[in-house]
């Protein structure tokens, strides 16, 4: 069973790596949409897994996201379960970095040490640190008891 899980995880990682390499020179919206298409996301899944609103999904899909920010890209990365080096490449495409601020370090920690957590779990952790939450919707009542 562990062998099968490892093979599937490796196959997924290879697919993500190939997608990252194929989209490296493309605009950030196109790159994000490629990863969302890979996961077969639609607007409903996007909102649920990122705590971002549907208008953000629409702006990304139509390549009209005027300014990317760290919180948005990290929220999407958490939902997509992207490895840290791919997230750093996406941030670089948007002219962003994690930096050495408490917020940047906390977001990087979520992606490195809490890989596979939900956006709600990430936001619970971030709220305890007093760091801005990921997404634009915040933690909804249905997830506060998680």
C-alpha cells in the first residue's frame, strides 16, 4: 500500500513539475489557471479550497488579475497542494517573494510544514500568529470548530 501511494505521489509530482516547466515564461494568471485545470477546478471548487471569491477566479481565468499579491497566490497554492519550489516560481513570476517578514515566514511555514492542510487549518494557524489570513473570505463559522 505504501509503495502504491509513493508511486502515485511521485507521478503527481512529476506532472506538476512538467506543468511548472512548460508554463515558466507565461503570465501568472495563465500559470495559475494551468494548475487549476490540472486539478480540474471550477469556480465553486476554487472558492471552497482557497477562501477567495468567485470574482478572483474569474479575473484569473480571463487573465485580468491586475495585481497579484502574496496572500492570493499562497491561498491558491495551499488549495492546489503545490510544493514550495513551484510556489516560489509562481511568486517570482508575479515579482513577489516570501521575504523575511512574520507574514512571509508564516506563509512559507504553512506551505513547508503544513503541506496538505486545508485553507481553514492554515488560517487557524495564521490567526493564532496574528498574521493576515489567506483568501478574502476569512474563516467561516462552519470551519471555526475544526
